[in-house]
C-alpha cells in the first residue's frame, strides 16, 4: 500500500508527504513544496569579478581565489573574462573549489587561452570590446585589483548605472571612481567586506 509520495523535478527531489497526514501536516507540506518550487525557479544572481590578467599581483590572486569561494558559497553565479590568467583564472578556481557555477566571456572565437575552471564559455570574437558584455551581464561588479582593462570595465559599469565594489590598494583609483560616481562605488579593504557589501546592495 502506498503511503507516501515523492515529488521529482528533474534531478531535485522535494519533501515526501504521507497520505495519512493530518490536515495541519499536509498544509505544512504544501507550504514547503511551494517554497522549494519558488527557490528552484528563481533567477540566480550573477556577480562579475574584474581584474588584471598577466600583471595581477600575488595579493590580487589570493583575494580573487577567496572571493570566488565566498561567491559560490552564497549560491551566486560567477562571471569573468574567462581567460586562464590572473584574477579571471584565480577567482574561477576559487569558485569551483566551492562547487560554484562559473561563466567566462571570452575575447576570441574558440577555447584558446580559456580557464579550465569555466563551466559556461561564451565566445564573442570581440577582443576587449567584450568588456561591455561582462558588466551588462552582471548584477553587481567587483573589481579585484586595478589595471587599464579593469578601469575600462568599471567605467562601463558606472555608465550603465551598475554598482561597483572596489577591492584594491590603489588609492588614486579609489578616489577617482568614488568621485566619478559616489552613489554607485563602494570601497572595501577585504574580501569579507566585499561579500558583506554585495549582500547589502543585492538584498
């Protein structure tokens, strides 16, 4: 005799309900079921992390790796420039170490130079022009370190009215971007503060 039902949605199994449960228990199950369905179908947050490639500092790489881990632990999706160098590679590696999902917006038209930690690769064949895709596809941008390419991505993000968190030791860039868009630029001194600030902005 069947006395329980399991609801299967793809590879996710939702709670069991007993056919012998009381009305109160069934109501609790229905609420749990609705909550699970809503969570499964909610759009996930995409965090864009921008930073130097070949010239990234050791501090940038360490911050990027931890940042990737913490982004994944929040259940957020990581988006980067997708290459196998610098901040892009380090943050993607960190996210994958915490079972996160990673997106790479590649400058070329194939996998040459792509990070091995990218789950979803988008080939643009646009070179640095892909920077605008990076920021427009992100709900929030975190700049880890500073370089010419990173500065251009920050500027594009601010022009698109996106919030940007600056995680770097370059005082001049902090002052410049904060003055450029005081309402959209947030300056932090640690990876943990970057995540806390992101949560405040997003929620």
